[in-house]
């Protein structure tokens, strides 16, 4: 069975972790600081704070902006529940926006309609590795938190995602673009926000008492992150090569491949296509030994009992995510393509 997703690990990753274990410094330390420096330098911002998960990163980003009860935070509905949880953690009110049918990213026209005097931030996930329309959203003058859980290494108009918002967050979960098992990071050009988040990450040995969190990662995870980050360009190259093969097959079948605007780079964290009968296709693929999945388990508006999200509902009903990750062999990619041809015939 070919899984939907899995990490890409090699000997250099194993050796990086082993060195930390041998050192005896396995909690937050020098490796952690190096990981923060390496990622912030790559993205082109002043600083970063490594934390225990992408959700923790979102939580601390919202707190650092002073967002709490009475504030509204706009986010798209075609995402996982991580940002929704983070908004509720701080007592704010989520405002769900529609999703663009071509890019799967937040619909900027719909977003603009949902802005009120209470809007204090916009969370902008770059879905499946394709950047959102950052120029248009930035022009609104509202603090942006970029959610780069899917998009590390992707570019919008020649700049990396994660460099546009007041804050950006990353996830290094086991099946993300680079993996540390669990883990995340907040990046920002605002040094005061970075200092605030570093203070909030750890509650021990402080001169004053305030509600803080245990959101640290270990040097074991950080060392793995450093090793994985060195291979990011190779990971992205492999993903694009597989995406090109899938694209040619879908073109032969007259099925639209993922849309990529000319001013953006897609890293294909997920390869998502829209099919008339998604459930039947996934079942057929499973019988042939290939695991395909819905790219989003359930839209946020459905969790919240909201209606009127026609575009999001259509995407959810028809979207299918096909395996795409660097450790797929040529033989496995060929099997996936042959299976898709049969499932779609």
C-alpha cells in the first residue's frame, strides 16, 4: 500500500539526531537557536521562535498581537482546525471567509466583505504549497499572520512566503514539507513581537508571574529540522518533478491540473485535483493499493453550523489529494499514474 504521505528521512538526519543524543543536551539549547536562525535567514526576516507545534505558533502569534475577547480574526474555511483552535484559545471570534475555486486560497473579494471595526487580524494559509494573493491582502492594512504550514520554500513574486505578514508560522509535523515529528516556528521582522513570543514560550525562571506556556521543542527535534532544511530545495525539486508527471497525465485525460498563477511558485505539498466523483475515485485507488484522501477533513463552516459557503462546499465535495512526497520512487509514481488512469476510465 502506498501511503498518502510520509516523511523523507536519510542517514544525515539519523546522524544529526544521534550527535545530539551523544552530547547529552537533548532539551532546548544550541540546536534550537541554530534552527531559528537558519529558517529566519532563509525566509529573510529578523528572527524566529521554535515551538512545539504549528498550532502553538498560531496561539503565541495571536497573543503577541494582543488579540483576545471582542476581537475578530478572519480565516478561510477550507483548512484544518488548527487556526480555529488557536483563535478560540485567545477568546477571539473566528470569521470564516470563502475560498477561491482555482487556487484553494482565501477569496480576497469575500474577505473584504467580512472586515469590520472588530477585525484585528487575518490568518492567510498558503494552501497545499501555493501562495495566496499577498499583495492584495496586505493592501488592506490589517495585521496578517501567514500560515506557511504547507508552503515553506514557495515564493510569491520572487519572495518567500513567510516574509509578507506581520508574523508567519510554520509546522514541522511528521508529514509536512520538512519534518521534526512535532514542532513549529513563528517568524517576524518585528523584534518586539519575537521577544514577546520567546518570553511566552517558557514559564520557568521568570522575574514576574504571567500566564506563559510550555511550548518548547527539544534539541533533538531542532537538529532534525536543521538537517531537513538543508535538503529543502531537493525536496521541492522532487515534488515538482512528480507534479509534472501527474499534470501530463491529467492533461491527456482533459482533467484540469492544479492552477498556478504566473506570479507564484507552487511547491506541491499536496497535489489536489477536482473530480466529479471524488469518493468513488478514492475507493477505486485504495483497491489498487494507493491511498488518496480529502485534502481537508471537513470545512470549518460545517463544524460551526454555518451556511452560505457554496464555493467551499463544492471544493470539499470534489477535491482529492494524491500522494506526492520526495521518498516516492519512480516505480511507485508509475503505479500511481497507472492506477489513476484505470480509476478515471
